[in-house]
């Protein structure tokens, strides 16, 4: 039984086959021709021609212009249009990267959809531990090479560094970081988990893109503090129909500082996009829905964190400890205290007996504890703890040193 393909899927198939044929031909330039290679190249070329003919016939029947794969795009606003398309499709690689030798085309990303039971209560037991195992084969090439695979700290996928490089996901400036952290307790997030924007559904992504268009945000551009403040003021005015208060503006400034840990005076596009994506999830999704987004590894880390805080094993902690846990997800190294200078989630809040719990760390941690006596006396069970921390666990996924959702202080 045949599989029906949409016009967009057919075009992508043509692009992928064309790229494969081009790479194959490049590899034959310096080699003597052979009958077998000629036949192979001929079969691949005929496949491309067949697929291209299918697209042209389909478009011709509808009386439309040929798609972007069959004709060159207009130069006018071509760069901006391509940026919007990458944003919509969840692709983070520049088009020129596809043209480089030894690069593979990333597969088309299918955005998730929400189920009818997303908002229903979710029963996740504290005592029933989950067995977390990684995949045995590389996600890209599907080859097993044991210790040479780099596991993701969020999902079960594993990767070869060479495959990551050929896909454009691994650059020379972060190769060392991946190799050093992938097999440690800190861990490394793969390209799927590193991009919080990929958690949005098609409808949510459309809503975010419309907000960017209304506020004249240019995709893939860095934002200064003035740009960030101006954008937030526009969001409040256009979407919420109100002016931002001084207290809210102060929180926006603090969030920008969290997105700019190196104090460069600007927030990178990837960090800004992740921040806006997680903000949209916080606004549109219920806590039950957010809990469903957590992976098995993240649920296990949450269990460990709650058990460390529940010293008397009565199944309850106070609200202050719950707030401290929200900041602890953003620790990049075990010997760092929670602050706005680090990201990458740690296993959870450290006990006072931990060697990483220094006096300076305790003084910084005190600033994150709520001063409201009612909050510190509030009793929090496991289910409430997981609900309140789910959004911060998700926000701590990116490898960036930025904090994409600043915990309350």
C-alpha cells in the first residue's frame, strides 16, 4: 500500500536526494570512473529526475508556480523569509551550512501535538523508580560503537561526534565541552532537547511568530537591553492591553541579565527564542500538561532532589525548599551555587553535607529563599513539588549558560 506525500514532503525529498547525488559526484571527481559507479550515479540521478517530474506535474495540475526546490527564490527579502521558515520548521542551521562538503541535511521536524488528556492529573510515583537506559545506536547513522557515543542528558538518544559535526550540530568551539560533559553528572543536551522552541505545537509556534511580527522582531538577531525592554513593553501593550509597571520592568531587566551571563550587553537569538518559548508554555499550558513533557531522566532527577530535601522522610518539604530547588536546576557545575550566571541542570538541590555546599554558596542561596513566612511554612508534597518545578526543569535543558526562565526571588 503506497504512502501519500504532501507537496512539502515531496520537495524536501527532492532536496535530500539532490544533496546526496551532489555529495556522491564530488567524491568521484578524483577517482577513475567505473561501470558500477556510473550505474549507481545514473540510478540516483534518475530518481531525482522522477521526483522533480512528480512535483512539476502536481504543481502544473494546480496551476501554481514551481516550488522553491525547482526555481530560485526572489532576492527581495530572501534572507528574512528563509529565517522565518527555519524558525517555523525548528531548523537552527544556516542555509549556507547545507552547501558545505560533508554536511547532511537535518530531517524535517514534526512539531508535537497536544492530546485530549494533556490537562488531566498525572500520577507519577515518588517511590516507583524508573529504569533509565540510553539507546544503543547513534540517532543519525544508526551504528553502534559503544564508548564513542555521546548520550543526551534529557532523552535516550546517543550520537557520534562525527555525525553531529556532519549535521552541523557540533562546532569547533563547543566540541571540547560536549566531550567533557556528555559522560559526567552534568551531562549534555542533544540538538532536539537543547532547543526549547521545539516543544511548541504548530498553533503555539504560529502565535509566537505573530507576536514577533507585530513587535517587529527580526529572526536570528541579537537583542540589547533597550531592544528587550521595548519588546516587552510592546507585548504588554498589544497583547495584554496594559502598561508595564516599574516592578515588572525591574523583573524584565533581571531576566535580561540572566540571558546575558557573560555581560556582553546583548542576548543571543537562541537564548531569546528559548526564553520566549518557555514563557509561552508557562502561559498556555497547565502544570499537568507541563509534567507530561518531562523525560524519564528528568523525573528521576526530580525524585533525587525531593529525597535530598525530605530529610525526615515524611513525604513533605516546605515552600522555601521548593523555591530553592527551582534555582538549583540551573547549576552548570556541582561546585557552583545557584545564580543567574549558570545554566545546565544539576541533579538537584545539594544537602548541607555536600562538599560543594560552601559558605559563599550558602550566602548566595539565602537570597533565593522567599521572605514570606507563609511560604516558608507551606507544606509541599511530592506531586506539588513536581508540578511547581516542571517549568524550571524544562527551562534548564539548553546547554547555554543563560537562564531562560529566572526563578522567583
